[in-house]
C-alpha cells in the first residue's frame, strides 16, 4: 500500500522511495513546521506508550462520519520559519554586533567566519543576566543556537550541528537563569553590594508558553536529523515523543486541564476540543502527532500509530474557514491512517481503511471546489498535496479491492491512479500502477 509521510516546510515537495507492504513504494512529501518568533531569519535546506500520549489517544473523539476535515503536515518539524533578523534592536549591544556579523557571513557563504561570530554571540548571551535578554530570554538564546546549527549543517558538519541543537534543548529543559544584577555601590548608596557572580545568582525560572514550544520544535528538529542520518531508532523516538508530549502539556496547562486520567475522563476532555494558544497553530500540533504516528507505523507498532493519526485528525475539526492546505493535509492523514490499518489486514481493518480512503477522496473533491472560490495567492500551490494524495489514495483503494478479490474494481482504481500520477509527474506512482495492472492482467488470463 502506498503512503505519504508529510512534514511541513515552505510548501516544497520531495519524493523518495522506501518499501511499504506488498512491494510497493512509499512516497514521501517532506515539509518542515514553523517555530515561534525571536530567531534570526535563516530558512534552511536541510516503546513505551507515554502517559500524555495515552491521554491524547484515549480522548480523540473522531466521528464515524468525519469529525476532522483537515490536518497538517509540522511535521514535520516545529523548527523552521525563522523571523528575527530584522529585530536586532531587541538584542543587547554586547551580542548585537557578533550576531549581525555572523548572519551576514552566513548569507555570504563564509561559514567559518559565521560560526566564529555566532559562537561568540552565544557565549556572550549565555553570560548575561537574563533580564538583559528579556522578554522570553530563552527564545533569544535558543535562536542563536538554531542559526549556529544551521551554519554547521550548511558547512556539512551535521554531527556538530546536532550537538548544538542538543545543548539548546537541554538548556530549555533545565533553565538556570541569572537573577537581576543589583546596582553597584555609588556615592549615594555606598553600602550597595557588588554585583554577584552569575554562578551565585541562579534562581528558578518558569519558561513561557512560547519558550516551551521552542523546546518542542528543537526536539522535533533533532528527530528529523536522527531520521536523516540514520541514528538509532530510540534516538528518533525519544525526540518525537518529547515533542508531542511537551506540546500536549502546553495545551493542557493553557486550558487548565488536570493531568489525572480519571478527572480527564470525567471532564470528557478531547484533544480536538481544547483551545489552542495564539502562539500554537493547529499545524504545529498536528505535524508531530502525524510524524510520530508514521514512526510507529514503519516500526510495526500500528497500535500506537492509529490513535496518533486519529488525534491529529481530531485537532483539524471542520470549518468553513479551513484553508486549502489544512484540508489537503487532512486527506493526507486519512491516507496514512488507512495505510497503517492495513499493516495487519484483517477483513474489518480493510473495511475501515477503505472508509478512510473514500473520505480522503471526498475531502480532496470538496477542497478543489473550495480552492476555486478561495482568494488566496497560495491556494493553487497548496492544492499540490491534494493532487499527490489523490494519486496515492486511488492506488490504495485499488489494492484494497484487489485484496478483496474484486479485480474489476481494482483495475478501475489502479487506472485512475496511473492517470493522476502522470498528471502530477509522480513517476513512482505510474510505475506501481503499471505493475499492479499487469498483475491483474496476468491473473485474468490464468483464470480463463
């Protein structure tokens, strides 16, 4: 069965091949998710069931008809649209010069000089009292680290970049800020104490919501790198689980939900019913849910994957204001859900998978109509994922009908998939459809 792994990134699509069931190929649409503000603007090219995961899974209320029209693709990452390079005035003078020089060198392709300036900026910033970096100092500190990591990636030094991101995440997970530095002695206040050493002025600090989301986004970036550079699977899982759980904690805390299973059940809290803060978009939450679902799907843990996909869909509840992008992502997740259900293809699971695939086709059809009337400069481009998902969903319907012994219907879906794959220039889709049609032709001849 064909499936798509979607991760949000500047609306570009990249197709790669791996092997799902029955010798077909998996199609990957890679995207990167956005992060919060206060990072220099530098876009890049580059199991245990957890407690909160079980909470999200058990509280995903998905209507049998279709309680979620839409969804995204964070996934994959909650790492990537950096916005503060026009905001140098927010930075203390001690940091501003090196930060500006580091970004200028990066843009000029001089990664050696860029690294030098950025490392010095980060070192200086870490030595300053946090009140000099306020508000939300950890957005600024992690922002410098993110740009430094990007420079190291561009310089083809991924291991060092990974270490920079890990350090930034550890700092966010265990913040140890400096207390405000008292005024030095003066003629009018001779008894004022001297400024204490930063190491002696550390105090507790509670991260703001956006800073906690930043931690989740960096963890998601680490999960992506772990996948890209084929690090051990537990490393990828660790970062994906943290990303999802921290985002759920942020939303839970924002809504005042008590993390007690019995109380949650009593309140009948559903993930899709919780209000999202203004600094967390639906896509920020959905992409990690979907990506973790995809991880468990490819590692044979469908019992974890399916609830995660359903949780993602529950967040994308239907709305007249739903964008083309989120509608297309909803269809995409439905296809992923169907693929996961058929990893162990019992008759009941095949039936459920077919229902989700038909819902995906319905959403795509509706979205095309919406796109015609939506006054959005990106509507046509956003429709690209719908077109890609359509080719894959048509193929998967053909495969399900073939499994059921209905070769006549299977041929119809495979033919439609081949045509759509040809339209969107999806070579893998054309090849797989041709293979399936030849297989049906051979079966038909052997039966006569």
